[in-house]
C-alpha cells in the first residue's frame, strides 16, 4: 500500500485471485468495480439477450484524493469471444457516497499511463527503497522517480518509463 496524500494501490490477482478478479455479469451496487461492469455491460449479452462467455478481468486499482475529491483508476481487460483486449483504465469519481465514471481523460493521464504500463510487482520495485538484484534496470532508475523525501512521484515515473522504454521493455505491459 502506498500512502501519498491518501493514495492506495491494490492488485486483484494477488488479493482476490480468480474469486473476485473475473467478472462475468454486471455487478449490482455502487462499488468502483460495479461501475466498470455497468460501463461495459454490452459485453455480457448479445443482441438477443443470450449470455456470452465474455468477462472482465480486473487487474489493479489505484485510489487517491485530488483537490478534495476521491478518485479510483481500475486497470482491466475485456475478454470477448476469447479475444483479450489491451489493458484499459476506467476513471471513477466518488460524489457523496456514489461512484461514477469520470470522463476527463487528460486530468489523470500520467497516473493512468503508469497504471496501464506497470504491473503491481514492477510498480513496487520502483517504490521500495531496497534494490532487487533481479531488476538492475529499475534499481538504476529509482533515484530519478522519487522526490527528495523518497516519495515515489508518478509524474517522474511516467517520464522515466517513456524515456527508458527500450531498457524497461521486459517489465512493461502493453
């Protein structure tokens, strides 16, 4: 868990495994995950209303506060007729006690790009202070992505990913 002005990251694959990370129907309620299924509800049934074997694979979630509001970015893939999509990011805003899809793609472009490109494991390799001998390229770049107080700066991280894409290729997701 990272704490940067109320920032939390969650890995569905580790924490929920297949139990909660694979969604094959529209979820009820108002959780961020339910909003992702409602936003993508067309994948769950065809024109005649027959059920398909399509689903949403939840990958990770980043919750944070910004300008007094709570936001959630969820990385997921859709699987339609056995075809797996590229990683997608849903941006959600919590108004009062209700999550809604937030349409401003530019506001959190940097955070979305970091979440889209990095697995949680690779994110943590940048975040933790200790170097890991299995990740020499990341170890070398860590000082460039942290502020003076050793806090991971997502804007710096996005820039480092972009500038070092070739050397980081094996760690990046598409």
